[in-house]
């Protein structure tokens, strides 16, 4: 029975990862920076407040519990949703940090990022258009 449960969980995980194709980390088209994965991680964990070139970096998260947010958290940050929640709870409680602004979905992330050169967010790569610039994909 346990083998069937494990197999079922694996199949569900496989379908969940197919729900999004590829994650694109995006910035405003005028942003001249191209942060690498480590720099993006530092920005989204509140460890850095600027892009490599020195400009202010304001991270934008997708809605908690969304497939794309879970993919970003695990794929780039290397943490589960519950680990991220605990991480930010500790920083907020101790006054050492504020989590990124959260918006509802790809369209909202694109709207915020395309209107502010200081922002950085992530969307499904299939939603990328000329209003934003891709700096990293995974």
C-alpha cells in the first residue's frame, strides 16, 4: 500500500511541475542589470536590497500557494513553501526583514515590473512579452 501512495504522490508531483513550463525572472526593460541566480536569491531572501549595479531592487512575489511561487521557492531559493513562511515569520518577528510584495499572478507581476525599473519578479516564461526583460530562466 505504501508503494502505491508513493507512486501516486510522484505522479501528482509530476503533473504539478507540468502545470508551469519554465519560470522566467523578469525586470523592467530599461534595467541594465542581469543578476545571476545567487544574486536573485539574495534579493528574494531580503539579504540584498540592490541589483549588482547598485540600483534599488524591489522583489515581487506571486500569490502564496500558487504553482509558480512553489516552483520559484523550490527551484531557485531551494526551500519549500513552509520553509519560506517560517523564514519570513522569523525575520518579521525580529524586525530584521519584510517579505516581498505579493501580487496575484503573471499579469500583475508584469504590470508592476513594467511600470517600475526597480522591481524584479517572476512569471511563467510563456507569459513573457516586450514589456519586461528576462534576466534568468529555470
